C-alpha cells in the first residue's frame, strides 16, 4: 500500500478479500460512473461471492486481492465537472491503477485526456461514438459494434429480407453493413429516453412506421427496458402480426421472451448470455441493485476477467509473494490480451488485434415457442452466420399451418342506430356488432368495444372514432363510419360493408284505396238520373205496346218486365230476342239508342281521365317537391355529412333548400332522433338522412315511409389505423361473408325483418311507378257489384221457388176440397155438368126466352 500516491488513496476504496496477513498480488481497479452509481459495491460483492464459492474453507489462505475504487463524474455544475475531471486524471496518472471499468461517458472516459495509461474495460455500447475510441486502449466486453453490425446484416441476408426498417436510439452503424449486402434500409430514430410503452414519441414513431406498411423490422438496443417498451408498444399497436417479422439484437433474447406471457408474430433474437454461467447465489445481488440478467452477467465477467488476470500472474494465488505485488497498468494490459481464453457468462474472452474473438452468438426464433435456429460465429475480425437446415424446412411447413391468433383488438364505436346500439342491459348490439363477431370468428381474434363520442375542436366536430385511431388508442372503428376523401388521408378503410343514398322520411298518406272507382266518372245524381232514364224508357215501351195489335197473337209481348229488361240491354249493349214493331216504339228505341251512345262515350272518356288522375301522386316524393313548398318543414341531422353536402351545394334545389333550413335552423336542423321521429309522425316535418337510417325508422314506425332519392351516395366501412397489418385479414373475412350470404342475412335482420307492421303498408307514395296499369283495387268494386247481384239473384230464385211451392200446395188443397163437394153420379152413369156462373146466366136467359 506504500506504493499508492495520495491522489489514488483519496479516490480509491480498498477492500481486501479473504486475506488475513502477509503479502498479496493486487489489482487496483477504478470503477467509473456518476455519483449515484453503486457499481463498485456490486463488484466487491460479486468478488466476495466468487471467492467464497471457489474457496469454501475459510482457513485456506489466498494471496490475491482486488481493490475497487469509485471515480465519480459530478455534472451538477461547471465547478463539479472540472473537479471530477481533474481528480480522475490525477487518479489515472498513477500506473498502479491497472484498469478503468465502466460505461462510455464522453470526455470523462476519454483515453486522451483522462484515462492516460490504463485499459478501459467498457461495460456498455458506445454507439456511433465508438469511432472516437482508441482500440489500443479500450476493451469492449460486449460484441464490437462493427462485428455485431456485420453479423446482423448477414442474418438478414440469410432470412432473405430485402427491405427493412432499423429502429435505434443513437447507433445506426448497421445501415452501412446492410447496404453492402444489397438490403434497403429505412432508419427510424427512437426517442432518446423511453420511460414506458405508452411514451408519446415512441407511439408516434411506431404509428408512422405502421403507416409505411413495412413488414421487416430490426430493433437495435443494448438496454433491456428500451427493448421491452418498444416491443410492448408494438404489440399493442399490432405490429407483432403474423405477417410481420422482427429481429432484436439485444444480447439476451431469452430474457425478453420469458418476461411476457406471450408474444404474437415472428421474432428473431440473439442470445449471447449463458445464464448457467452466473452463480445461483448472486441472484439476490441482482435484486438489490435492480439489475437485468445481462447486466449481472456483464458484472460477473468483469470480476471474472480481473480474477483471471490476477490468477494468471499469481499462479492461482497459492503462494505468498515476497512483497506486495501490485500489477501495473501496462502489465495488466499485456496479461489480459496474452492470457489463455476465459469462459464467462457472455461467452469466451480472447482478443485478436484488440478485438474480441473466438466466440459465438445463438440465433433464436420465437413463434409461439422459442427455438434455436442458427449460430453466428466471430473469429479474428470476421463473422459467419449459419441457419440450421431444419429451420428452412420448418419455415416452409409453417406456411401451411393455421395463422396465429391476433392479439386482442380495442374496438371503438359511436352509438348510431342501427349500426351500434345498447340494449336495456347495457350490452352492445346492432348491425356492426354482429358483423364484428362474425369477423372475429374467421380471423381468430378477441376484442373489446369502447364507446366514444364526437368532440368539438375550434368550432368543428371531430369524429371520436377517427381521433382514437389517430392517437393509437384503438385498433379498429365500427359504426356509421362513412368513407370520405378527408378521412382516407388519415385512416384506412376496409372493403365496403354497406352502400346507401339519401332518402326522405315522411308520414304516409291516408289510404287511397276505393273499391268503387268505376262509379267515379259520374256523380251520384247522374247515376240516379240514368237509372230513372232506364225506368222511363221501359215504362214508355210498355205503354206503347198496349196499343200494338201485332203482339196479340205474338210470343213477343212487351209487358213491364220485358220492357225494362230491353232498356237495360240496350244501355249495356247487350242483345234481346224482342224487337218493337210499331213506328212509335221504334222512334222511342232510336232516340234511346242515341242517348245510350252519348252516355257510353262520356263514361268511357271520363273513366280514363279519372283513373289517370288517381295515378298522379300529389304528395312529397323528391327534394324538388320539398323545395317547391313551404307547408312542411324539412331538415337534416346536425353536423352530419348531409348537412355538409347541403351547406356546400351550389346547385338548385340543394342551395335553395339550405337557405330554407338556415332560415328556420332551430326547427329544421336537429340532433334528437326521438324528437325527429315524433315531428315526422305529426306530418309537420320531413327528415333527410341516409336511406339505411330512415329505413330503420320506417320499419319501426308503421305510419312512416322512407323514399329513396337520387343523391347522397355513400359507402360504410370499418376503420383502421393506417398500415394496420390485420386489415387484409379482415377484408378476406368480409369477402368470405359476402360469398356465403351472411352479410345479406345481417342486413335483412336489422332492416327488412324488424318491422312489426301487420296492416296494409301500401300507399301511393312508397314506390315510384314507371307504368300506370290498373290494379285489383281499381276494379274490385265491379266484382263486388257482380257478386252482390249474383247473391241477389240466388236469393230471388230461392224466394220464387218457395213462393211457387207454397202456392202449389194451396192449389192442391183447394182442389181436394172441391172434389169432396161434387154430387154423386146417376145410376146410368150420367153426370150432369158442373154449374158455373156462365151456365147459370145462360140458363136464366133461356128461361127468360120461354
């Protein structure tokens, strides 16, 4: 100890390990770091544990000692920085300080200004600043940057990746190596400080990366927390999809995989750490210092290398030296590079021209299970990569396997009938909810639906679903999501699930059915006049026939019944066997025919005109009808796309209609759906909206009808963040559902089959007829009249038969009574003729003659 300078004694804390007396072989190591660093204490604990593990018998003497001193870099202010640099430089001017241990800390670890004589045993990656390091003075325990970059490039080449995105915080040296192997690289700079997987800058970077739709990623970092935050954020943003592959060059890939329950997708990684080389009784040290497995392995190798050099010089420390033998800086440097290889937790340590050589890194692949698929070997400044033959066969076979399950999707939805609604139990239901369930079954993913609402920003309404997709808080959006050019700039859409046009929701007109339309051409008075005309004509024929002597012996007798029948036949243009013979009767018939001709012509012409007028719909059917009247108010939903359409329209009638709506804005531009439906029911309001929406209201309210219009064409789709890798899976599922007819079944379920209307739903304004053909209702009255007269004739016939039967019975009864009153015949059979009124008169006259 007498050889130490005062400066060294002030900066170094000396610990003797398992030495009770005598002289020792000693290594003085300065541990560099910030004031809060406890690395020196850590190394002491590890050295003590290794010594006890190697020499469990306390009585056994060891003649070696390692002294760990702490050299701090205080950056509080300029004065503390200056004092720290001065003290550190003075410390390393002492040749008895054999080695500097610690991370790269810019000027504080400079081999030109501070570490003047010693080797710097580097315990971290210097990144791109490694070019500033003196290779003769710096020994990196981790793989050198240029070796690792070349190895990554060779692995990517073996995997046949042509286009990759390289994610790193500061070191992009791999870009050049990838370029020399013909691989196109897109460097992505990650935030310099990442505290969580929800870091705003990190999420933004990954969302931009997702929007680029790249499929191959390389994550470069030696910080476990950084790797975990990036991978978890990528998992949440579904960048660990089965169509995307990752390569993580963190040297302890096993630790990354085991820390998560499951990682989706396909991830390659490097495994440098040999966990079995870390003594089991050091785990509590790692917990105390909150260290990763890689950091523990690195610390164990630092102590192990120092012990290896010490034991090489002291021949296993079994003999006491003649005096304290402090290994100087130069001697340590030579022994370190010339000593036999050392097998540590990070592999074998030996150096070739100041580069670590003769070690290997395993290449692992995680896709539901972790497997070793290859090895990267470093030998004398060169690297070689080999993938196992069975891995190639496995890749081909896995292409035929079912796709891995997609991670749980966070689906945002905005309530809008009938796309997404909530039932009385608070559960989501609707067309899109059912569609989402079918897609989830086909694509094999789980989901949760989150309700969102629109917000107002700077006087404009911001779509809540789109906003969630843009901020990375949602995986998919379902509901009444319209495909627009503006939205297409921000998000991606699926294939169209529903197309629609604008429609008018209006109250149905009163039923216009009239079974007796054939009576319409003439008024009631005229019909009675015609009936009276028939009666007069029939009576006139009967009267004139009384004076026609030709009918006395003729079978054609114009009695009252036949006269009326003849008049009706003439009116109906029928035929009859009777024909008038006298001039007077023929004169009546001639003028009667003339009047009938006029009546028939007038009826035919007026009937055609009457039916034509009945086909004309005078109710509101189009926007032109709405614009041409002021009795019924009309409007659109507030802040809807149709409102924007009318607002920006510059053609008639839409511009004129918008002026009308703005004039009575409080009554026409509404948001409350219940109030809208009630106003339409009252017949005071016509609502202009998408046909799918108005059809839903019309089916739920029988007194309403939805009239499709010829404008406002729009498509509804599902929304995704730009570049969402699972969008193709969803699109394939949608095509499959369309081919199977299940999409049509859903449409029918939520529209066609949901009506409760059981009565007559037809009115003259539901459909826009292209022809004016008559329907059954137009002529149904004729059949009613015909049926009525058939029934009447049957009743008359029955009455006549009953009357005839009754009269026949009365006649038979009378004949029987008369038979009983006849006198008995004479003995010679002579029967006097019956005495009648005529015979009595004749007999009296005869008596009178006498």
